[in-house]
C-alpha cells in the first residue's frame, strides 16, 4: 500500500445515530488560482511547481491532466507528456489566503470543520444550526458561495460518514456533487475499483488483483482473517470500508501530528547515488506539503523499507522549528548518509516532519448561531 489509510480508530463513536458529513474538495486548487489570477492561463495546461530537473508538480489543471500530468510527478516527465505545459511557481501565501476565505464559509454553516489541507475539509452538519433543511442543500450553498466569493469551483460529497463523503466528493469532479444516503453505502462501495479506496495505492491494487480482488464487492467477500493474513494492520480498515462503515468523528480540534509522504519505487534501489536522487524528489514533494499546511516542526524522520519488507527509520530533532526547505533537506540528507551503504535494496522511502507547533485548526466555538437547531436529513 502506498498511502496510509485512516488510523484514528480510537475516535470511534459507539452510538448508533447517523451523522451528516460533507467533504469539500477544491478542484485543481493551486492551478485554478493561477488561472483565475491570470486570464492568459485559462483553458491551457498549467502545472504549479518548479520546471527544473529536480522540480515536482504540486498541482495540475484539468487541461494538463488530460495528458497524464499529475501532482507529485517530476516536472521533467510532466513536460515530456505535455510539451505545451505552462509552469507557474507556487504562491503559497496566496493559496493560504484563499483557503482562509473558504474556511470562513464553512464556519458560517457549522463549527465542526476538520481541515485536511488548504483545499479540502470534512464538515459535520448533523445539527441544522441555520435551519436550512438538508445536508445536500448545505453542500450546494457552500459550493455556490465559494464560487461567488473566490471565483473557484469545489466538488462535494455528502454522506453519513467520512469515508463515503470523501469518495463521493471525487465521484463527479470537477464542480460536482454526489450524495450517498443511509442504506446506500455498501452497494455504492461494491461497484468501486479498490484503487478508489483511500490508502490503496498502485502496488496495493496490484497485490489485490493477484488475489482476485478488483472491486469493493470482491473485497467484501473476504472475512477479516483472510484480510489480516494478507494485509496486516490495514485489514480492519479494508473490512469496514468494503461495507461502507467508518465510525470516525469529524474533529475540529484534531491536532496534526506530522506532515510527510512516501514513495514506493517501481524497481528496488540499492546504490547510494540513486537513493540520494530519489530522496531529492521526496524532499521537494514533502516540503510543498509542509508549506501548504503551514506546519512548523522540529523532527525530521526518514523511513526506508527494504526488499524483505523490513522497515528502517532514523530521526533527527533540531533545536527549533524547521523554517525552510534547505534546513529540511540537510537533515534528510544527513539521515540517509548515516545509513549508507545499505545491506539490501530499498522498495520504499518516506520523509515526515513531526513535533509540530503552531498548527491552527478551526475553533469549535466559531461560526454559526444557534437558531433553528435540529436533526438534519440528507
């Protein structure tokens, strides 16, 4: 699996009452901001990121995605796929300012907002604080206000838990809305390819395909013992997800523990120069995520997984917060150099920044008034 699935199962709710959850995801956020602010870019393939040999695409417009350009892709490869691709240097302060505008719109409707990044968030609208009448209507109003106030489009998913709401928001992109109502979750998930499940990356999907698992329905046919045998700690998540179950709460006060990313290589890497080159790519990707989140942390951790699936981690804690990419990169390089030469080739490499401080989250007391409070239908 190339990405971590939801892990906050300690947050499970034991009650049986249904929640009303909206997941809002901005459409090609960084690239859309650039196209909004420069009319000459509208309708053209745009990538936000550096165009140098070590550059990485932070975001791609939908016009660029037609050519296969994706976020986290090396810029050199993106330029080969799309020769007319226009690179824009990131303007994170602008993106953060727009994100604050969007957050204020969310808080108008509910104080229960859990940001995931600058461009997406979960909202719990179970309590109809403004007497609007339905969660779907709230999602429609939020999308309309985002368009009116920022000139940007957002897609929304509405359902009774976070897993389904997030899948739904991706269903009709861009500028779309999808609602999965109570009783529909398991049937909806059954039709999905497993690669649509959050946490199932390309290699995870390949492993599942080798076991005859292509869709949610295929996954649901296997019991927990089988999944634990083949997928270890991810088994419980997969078992529930295949049945449309997710008991995690939307947490406005959720502390961010780390910001990071990892990459599973197409071929195992053993040489020092190749590992250092791979590390530079990951540094660029993770630093952009750090800047997006506005996080400041002191501990840099390097993770390696070798061909025998053994995990090696090394961490370095600095006296104060990491303030720039150079500082982050130097710590990461030192960690890798301390491990070389390796006994076995590496199939995965990851970096995280932790011991965070100053990460803001939506205040649980901000936003909506108490008028019209009541149970909200879909």
